C-alpha cells in the first residue's frame, strides 16, 4: 500500500534546452519503471529557449513548415505528448510531473483535469478568472494562458503544462497554437498589467499543485552526472 499522501520531489532545472529536458524526463520515467519497491514521483520545473513542439499528430506539419519555424530562430521538436503545435520559450514556466498514477488515481482523464484545476487555482490566487473549455488547457476567456499536453505509459506520466508568465507572445503569432483556430493566447503579465516572472509564479504553482494532488513536496537536486 502507498502512504495516504504521496511524496513528490521538486527539481528545478532552470533554463534548459527542450531536447535535454526530454532526456531528463526519460531518466525519471525509467526510475519508476526500474524500481519495484521505491517511489520516484518528481515535479521537474524549467524554462526553455525558444522552441516549437508538436505532439503525436505529426502528419499535419511538413518538413517545409518545420524549416520555416526554425528560420525564426527557434528549435523544432516532434514529441510523443498529446496535442498539436505549441511554443515554449523564456518567460514560460514549464512543469513536467513524472508521477506514478498508482499513487494517486489510475485515470488519465482525472490527471489532466487535476492539472487544469491546479492552474485555475493559481490564476485565482492572482485574481484572474480562468476556466477549462472543450479544448484542453486553461483559458481566460478565449485566450489560453496554459497549455497542457501529456504522455502516460504504464500509468507513469511525462510532459505536462506550460504557463505563460511574462512570455514574448509574438512567438505564438507564427503558428495556430494547439491547432485551435480563432482563439488567442495570454499570460499572467498580460492579464495583470504588470511583470510576473517565473520566479514569482513557482511558489504559487507548488502550493496549488500540492493542494490539488493532496501530496507532500520536498526539494531535491538534479545531478548532470545521473
């Protein structure tokens, strides 16, 4: 039996390339899969240099489209997460929960809803009224403030959420974010009319995450030698 409250280690990776972050996620996923008697739930927090990423529906994005986006000065990655194209870059808080859902609830739908509620509660603490919609993610009106795209295999999660804090929103103008036509994007800074940094947002995200997932958080360190 698992303890009544799952323990989750918080790892702050800082500014890290998307490709390297994929490798770190896989390392933590592998820890879950390789360990039979020890839990390795982790919350990886980071920020990426400019990068466009797409999910499992990759046929929609040609090589020419990939080259066009790279010429803008961003990287481009095809990944195994759910969802269509999105942008990650400076000023965006990216959170990759690497969790064994057996410690929580073995339901991917439940998990995605909990991520959405976590961000909605964070926005509420800032005085921003956010909500869900038929499209995954967290919205302020018709503008998405947080993208969510996950992967789950053998009930081990990877990928996660990307919250716009003080992101340069101009990067989104080059794509149809998440493939949703007629919708926009926004950020905490844009909604509040002041600069809201990643550093300011992290404690609130951790607070709302621990409340929503009913878990205990402890801070750890990632070693490049692992």
